[in-house]
């Protein structure tokens, strides 16, 4: 990023800070407590830098809101203020310091994939949610999110049919009681953006929230010639219809246009894994990229029927538009000559209709306090109404990793197959949570999850093939929690989860093959504690799941045998001292393939067995919540990662460093904040991997922004 652009942003931030005529205090809405429906006052500190980014309340899908410390699951949170202060613009960057998450796809922004507890989490494995409802779009803007919650491990009890990796839940910003007016102007690498965040009360019973973002097409991620234009229009209303009834509305339109995407790389066991090349160089064809656009509308109702019963209902409609052109470079010898191809999905639409309805009962029987929930969720997913076409260039064009990168002129790709898919997920859930005094809580629950999926493919010659399966399964869940003192919770839980069978990807030799559904089983024991101003969490887990992999020699996807993943996770968030804030932790995983026809005892491909991450802030002497200088920085370590299922090759371990500054000042009684962030401080070149594919990481990237409250 040029010094000129940095100077422009800093100057405009100062100009805004000195010219605005009023200020607003920051606000974040207090989540609605289960069993009590009303708009309550804003908790300014929840997830804020002043509290060390600690979050007290989280979403638990069908179970509603709950306290993080009291949940019998391992959950990490990234607050909206931490996202803003680290200047994260996408999910990969926002989850950078979560110790349980490995980003398989590096700096590639086509489709993000993550690994949690050794299992894949992505949109395609149904491990994403927005406000506790399953999410089907790939691109998520950060500017309208209050926080991100990462539920680690099997979660079919809460969300129905998903992989046992966990759930990445995006919580939307809600209306605020206090007036909120903030404008942020910044540069991400060489991309200039403006973000307006407005909130407040229209009447005593009606509140609003607006988030508007416009980002130009300047270079991103420090990668030559790569650009990404983005915009977001997001709004929410909360109407307190009566003291016991709250009506909630939200709507948004988001779009990103990524141009000249970074290439992906393919190798073989005979060639090996070369040293990562210069990551700032764009190895992709100039006509590659992606377009993702989402129109979303949601409505929710929460009402207290009487002293015992409460009702929660929500509906959401989404229209998702997507297309991409992706460049792969396949090495053909140890001199790193390669041939390349472009995989593409021409623009297609996905229509999503979602509904849920829950009845809660809160009552006592003698010394026991009961909280009973019963409900239904329904997700209907219909893609390709406008015609989906997957097309592929033949791998015939040559090049060399150490030579000049050249690509032929763009031509319309050959017409490929047309595919449509209609899927319905239905989940019935019940949960009984019984509190015995102040120390013991027992939960007994279960879900009956059903998937009804129909997929129709049509070849270039017009031949149609339809695949359908309709499966359902009951999945139980049990937990027990003990609080010896209010600041400590120990728990043990057992969860089963139905999963949709693996479907071979479009680029694999057995593309479209559908494997049978299966049930994963998870045991977990954990301890959560608050010591001083630090929240600590320790969890041990054991998961049994179906083994899935892609043979790198034959490019055939298989589902064979079992995968047994066990290990432990430690995380910490908060203020260690009055001036020092820390968030991060450590994951140690023992993942092995068992009872399979091949690769017995091997680690599944793309799975690191240890990760350590730490983000820190230090407020220099004289700093207050409204003024002063804060030093920021972080370090992440990822152990070597097996590239293939037979563990013949590994992607090297990598340690990355970040650094930055944040300066706060009150100018004419207005709060202004400047942020400077440098990611990958040493500009280290490195690989990440997934399914035998190599992805380049992100080179050194400089971001600068200025926020003013007016």
C-alpha cells in the first residue's frame, strides 16, 4: 500500500474527527434472555476491548441464548470489536486467532474451508449459520456482525445434519437503545472502503440498526493485480409490541466481485511439495475470480405466553447468486513445469426458505428447576433454477513456476453439464435442562433429523441422471455440569449426529457419486473458569466418524472405515493485567484412520495435529478507554499438515507474526480511533492444504483505518 493512500486515510479520519458536531456512545444490544421477552438496556462492555473481548452471552441455536460459561460445549467467540480492531475483512482473517480453527484454503477467497477437530467445516458441509439458522451462502461480510461463535465438535443435537467439525455462527448486529453513529474510512492493502454504522430509537418501543459499506476495487491481500469490490446494505428493526412480545425484522443485500484470483496448485508424491513461491505474485489467469451476492430477509417473534410458557418463531428467505472461475496449476515434473486449467461455475441462483418454531417451558418441581424446549426447524434449499453449468478447460497449457506466467486469451469455455439440486432438512428437537440447586445441571435431549435430497445432472448431450435419498435418524444428547463455585463450571457430554453422505466433487474422477449417510459420536469433558478478568476453557474430546478422503493418485473420492479424532483444547480471553489483553490458546489433536481398507493408522489429509495462537494488546501508560496508544500484535503456529491420506508428503509447519498500533483520542468531545495493522510481518511464503490441493497463504499486508463517532 502506498504511503500516499495511508496519508489520505489518516488525514480524512482527522478531518472527520474535528468536524462532526455530536457524539454517540458505542452500544451493543443485550441478547434476549430465554423465558423473558423485552428490550433491555445495552451492555456496552460485552465483547469490548475494555473487557478484554470477553463475551458473556452466546446463541445456542434452537436452545436460544445462554451464558457461555454455563454451556456444556467447547465454544470460542470473536467479538465484533475484536474483528474491527484487527481490521479483518473476511471469515478467514476474523478466525485467525481462534486456537481450534485451521484455514485450509490460505489466502484464496473463492471458497473458504476450515478444519475444526480434524474435520472439514464449510458452507458445503453445512457448518455455517447466521443467528442460529443454517447458512448456505459462501461470502459473509464482517461489517454487520456482532460476533462470530465457533462451536467445536459434533453439533447435530442443535443444528441437525452437519459434519462433526462444529458450527461457525455469525451473529448479526441488532438495534441499540442509545444513539449510535460511527463512520470508518480505511484502506485494506490498497483497497479504500467506507463503513457507516447507525443505531438508536425511533420511538420508545421501536429501535433500528443500519450498516452500509462500500469498498472500491483496489488491490487486496498484497497480491498483484487482485481486486475485490464489495458493498453491503444491512438493516434491522426491533419492535416491542407489548411488554411480553418482541417482533424482529432484518434485511440485507451484499455483493463481492473478486477479480484475478490467486491460483491453486496440484502436485504428486513423485514430484513432492516445492517451497512456496512468492505469494505476492499472482499466479492466476487474469480472467479468474468470483461473484457472490445475497439478498436476505428475516422475521422473528418472541413472546411470553404466561409465567411458564414462551414461544419463539423465525422465518428467513434468501436468494444467493454465485459464479466463479478458478485456475489450477498442475506440476508435471521436479523442474516444476506445469499445465493449467480453469474450473468454472457459471452464474446460478440458490433459493433458501427457512422456518423454526420453539416452545419453552420454565417451571419448578420441588427443589428442581426445569427448562424444557420442544421445536421444529425446516430448511429448503433449491439451486440452479436459472441453470447451473460446471465447465472445465482441458489441462493442456504449459508453464513453469520459475519462468514467466502466461495465459492464452479468454474464450468462452465449452458447455459442460447442467446440475440442479433440491434439498429439505427437517429437524425435530427436544431438550430438558434440570437445575439442582446452584451447583448441578443435567441436560437430556435429542433430535430426529431428516434429509430429503434430489440431484439431477444433465450432460452436454442432454442425458439426465437423477440421484435421490431420503434418510432420517434419531440423535441423542446428554450432559451434566457442576459449579463448585460461581466462577467455575465442569461438564461432561455425549452427542450423536446424523450426517449426509459424502458427494464426490465436480473435479474428482467419480464426480457426483453419493455415499450413504452415517452417524458420528462424540464424548467431551471440559472445564470453564473465570480467574480475575480472564475467561479460561479446557476441553478433552473423542469423536468417531466415517473416514473420507480423495486419493491423490487416482483423484477418486472415497468413504471407507472410520476416523477417530481425540485431543484437547485450551483457550483464554481477557485482561491478564490492567494494561495487557490476551486471547488465544492451544489445540493438540490425535487423529487416526481406523478399520479402513487403506491408510490404517494414518492422519487424515489436511489435518494439523497441533496449533497455537495468541493475540495481545498492551495499553501504554496514560491510556484510558477514550484516549491513548495501544500496541497490538499476534503470533500463530501450525504444525506440519499431511498433504495426502497416506501421509507421504507434508506441508511444512509455519509461524506467522503480526503487529500494529491503535490510537484513541477525544477531539472536541468526539471519540476518534486510528488503527494500523501489519499481517505476516516477516512476509513469509507458506502453503496450506485441503484434499490434495496446495493453497498459497497471504503475503505481508498493511491496513489502516480511522473511526469517528458523531
